[in-house]
């Protein structure tokens, strides 16, 4: 589960500044002086990753092909990933598969360096929304490569929820008291903010991750009202699957993974992107500012961005590939999977999703009156206490 805890002790300074080593092994390179080639591999690669992102099926062929032996450290949360990337002066690990609720932290902390997307040929085949997303691209500078993603959908029991819902309003309705489930994650505040942006336009919410104190309090108050409706805040996809299987819940926020797992087990559920749109997560391979094996890191990014590996990872983990050319390979592995994971969805589908990004004080309008993630976490504790 992608959970996060943040302590912004330093102001976010994001510009063209880049801290770290280039893929050629020298340090202090700026974004305007990125490597133009990938050198020989250094023999190993040390990764911080979500469990399931470094399966032998695609790691072993990579090792044989490049000579870069992969060592993985699995993290259970975004907070743990940030901590691990800062250990030992930041040189212990070469890369991290950071989610959008951690990536800006790593950028602002100088923990990761800019990357040259021109050294990743498959990048041009990524869906446009993940070529230069706000959670890893700052002022046109790429601090990583987005590879896999998933929407946060509205999941419901077809037997217990009638008529079928069309709005996120359903998970705030007393009608389903004690039968609602949502993720145990402060970023869930953004889901409430997204709903309120349509429900109450007078709040002026234009970005669910950029909230003033008034806007944040409105979202928090809504979630506090929801608290009595929630059966359980889930921390892993398997938890939510069991809740629906056992009939403990009938509606909640989920990922396509839960929907597909339940439907495969003949549980009568369905999902949708509500009329307000949805939030979503996208994971980014980011290069440590002090990477000891940067050439192997670039080779790894190229390996896991090719369509075949994209398809293998997507179906192994239960997510959607960023590479638009992965669909035929997904269909070879499991017929119908491309559509199930929305890998061939139209642009309108992607445009309805607001991908996670770490809330910061800078609202993007020249003002610094937004609430950063340290405030979000404190508020989340108030909600769930």
C-alpha cells in the first residue's frame, strides 16, 4: 500500500536546480548538462522498490543481458522509501520506485537527480499524461520516469448498491453506514477535495492537492462526517477484497486490481470513474543524487519501460502500463486484460484522473498559502482517531 508521512522542515525550492551525479558517474551535473549516452554497466544495481516490482521473470533476463546484478530492498510505504533513500548519505541505493505522494519530497530534498528522457527510447510511447507529470517533472526538468499507474475507482456491490452510483457522493451517504471502506492514507483527503470541487464550487478548489486552509478544512470536515460510515480503512488491496467477499462492505474507493480480483472470484462487483473524476497514483523510477551505479540504473529504466516487460509487470502487480504499446503483450498473457486495466482507454479517461502529487505550500499561483503534507497528515490523524 502506498502510504505516506511527511515533515517539510525546509521550504520547497523547485526550479532548474539539480543535485547529484550524472549517468556518466561524475557529480554536480545540472539539468542542462545531462548525460547523452549510457556507459558500461557497473555490475550491480541497488533498488528501493514496492514488493512485486522486481520479479525474477524480468529481473533475471535483465541481469543476463546487462551484467547488472539487481539487489532489492522492499518498502512498505512512501515514508519508508524516503527514509531509505536518505540513509548513508543517500548513496546506499541507486533508484527508488516512488509514488506521487513521495516524489516531490525526494526532489525538494535533493535526494534524486534529473534524468535524460532522450536516453529512454520508449518514453515517447508513454501516454501523454505520464510523459511530464507534475509529480516528477518540475519546470520542464524530469526527475524520473513514470512506468505504471492506476486510478482510484468507486467499487460497489451490484447486489447491495442499487441503482448503480454515478458520484462519489455515495461513499458519504448515510444509506451505506457501516458498509463503506476507503484507503488508510492521508492522500485520501484529495478524493474528498475532488468531490467538493464539483459539489461546492464556491470553495474554489481547482486542484485537489493544492488546498488553502479553508479548502482543506472543508475536505476534512466531510471526511470526519464520513468516519461513522466507514467499516474499515484498508491498508492493502487484499484487505478490501476480503471485506467485499465477506459482505462486510458494499461500497468504497479501490483500484482496478481489487475489482478484477473480485470478479475473477465470481463476486458481483463493478467499478467506475464517477462524474467528478478520480484521483490516481503513478509510480516513478527515480535516480539517486548519489547513485554509485547510474549506468546500470539507466539500463534498468530502459528494460522495464519496454512493452513486453511493461505488460508482464502490469499483470503481475495488477496495474496499468505507461507504455501505449504494451497492450498486445498484455493480450498474449491474458486475453481481455488490456481493457480491464484501461490500458487502451481514450484520452478523456486519462484526463479525468488527477494523479497524486505531494501537497506543498506553493499553490502554483505565486502564493504560499496552501497546506503542505505535514498538515494533511495531522488532519488525517484527527479524522481516523
